[in-house]
């Protein structure tokens, strides 16, 4: 580990001022609502993907009160395609909790922030540092990678023992001043220099005393998690079409794609007629499309689309059924794989 913590911090701060990122939209504010939104969106998502979502989200919900008051479906629609939808549900719940329990004002204390839905220690600390001048470490994926390599810390960073070690180490490196610049430097270093693959060690301001660089171990540090083969699942997606509209159903509020609209799912093609009838339809023609595979964090899903032209029966189907045209889908909260499938279908006439 570095023996000169002040030097480590000084080098990062100097690098950040000269080479770090300064033009990201959430860097131009100390509004905790905007910083919090960026921190949540950036979890497991690249900056280039987040920026347009962040800007559109703020246009729709410019402040915490407007987010708290918004219908869930509208919030999910603006998150649609960004993935990891529990983040959006927690974001909405958190906004409501701040309005209900804190008078609509974002708490300033990191411990209090951590008690809110969907906010962990690192995110809470980041908000406190950037908005309220706190002196606290953060430990997102980029920072974990930077510290593991620099100090030669072994073991998977997500394990409790290694994470605890990293928290202590991160705290020991904090400078007395310019903490916000230092924390941003760690984040930017991990994102642009100390990257997962092919780190740019020749441009790193702390390479001289980096254990991984000195020992040629940047590929093996941080230690990867031992991964089991992903379980395989299959489902048949029932695409019921009538006069240019497609039938969609809301997903349960929690779980995969929670709170979004999606296609009905069946175990196999033999269930199509019964499910269609339950939804107020009669199938008049059908065709299968090529399977589509989507990989989640914990399993791989093979989706088999079954496209059916239907008649809508006079009797009502389930009350939650939605019939939407192509032009309505852009503002509808859909999972990205379903949106992609429907985009193909609406540009390919049914025969």
C-alpha cells in the first residue's frame, strides 16, 4: 500500500484539474437531486449511455417534487431502455420518502441519506461530498479497481472482507481539502485511465508506486469473482396484433422488468389460444419468429416470439390489457428487448 497518502491525493487532484472530465452535465451543479439522479443512473451503466437519459429525465422531472408526484408508469417510461429497473422504482420511492419524511429537502447527512430507498453507502457519500462538502470516501466499481491495483489488494472486491478492507484504505487516503476534486479524480481515473481492460498506465499519475503496474498484474487485479455458468430459461412471447395495434400487459411491480409493460408470456405454443381468449381475443393466424436471446445478470433468457393476428371479441378481456399503436410505443415503458422486437415487427408486415 502507498506509504505517503498525501502524495497519492495530491497527484490525483493535480491530474483531475488538468486531465479529468469537467463537462458532464451533473458536474455543473451542487443540487443533490441532480447529483443523486446521476449517481443512480451511472450504476452499472456507461457515461455515454447515461447522458441523454439524464437530460431527458430532467426535462420531464426537473426537481424532486415533480418526480415524487409523477405516476409510476411515467417514471418507468423515461427509464425504459436504461435497464436495471429496480433503480427507477427505488428512485421514485426515494423521492416520495424525502417529500413525506424530510419536507421535500434532501438530507445533508450521509447516514440519513443511506436510510433512503435504493441508496447505498458509496452513493450517499458521493452526494454528501459533492453537495454538502463532506469528507468521506466512496467505493464504486471504478474506485475499487483503482485501489485494488494500486495497493495490490487480493480477493474479489465484492466480498465483505475485501470490501471492508477497501473502505478502511479509501478512508486513510482522504486529503484534508479539495475532497470533491479528489473523489471526482478517482472516478475519472477508473473510467478513463485505470480501465478494466488495457489500462493506460503510461498516463497514470500514481503508476510509480502502483503494485499491479510494478508487478505486471493489472490483468489479474482486481480479482474476478468466480462465476458459475448462467442458468438458461426459455419463454414464448405472445405478440397479439389487431388492426395495427399490439397487446401489452403490465409486469408485476417487482422482479424482472417490474412496473413495465411487456408481451404476454406462455410456456409453449399450445397455450396460445387459451391465453388469447382470456385476454379477449381469437387467433386467426400465427407465425413464429427466430428466437431472441437476452442476458440478465443472473440468467440467460431465450425468447420465442409467436406473432398472431387476432379478432377482438365483444366480451372484455382482463382490465389491465393495453392495445397500442407503433407511434405510442416511444412514450411507453417497455423493456429494451421487447422494444427491439416490436420495432422489427412494425416494420415487417404480417403475411
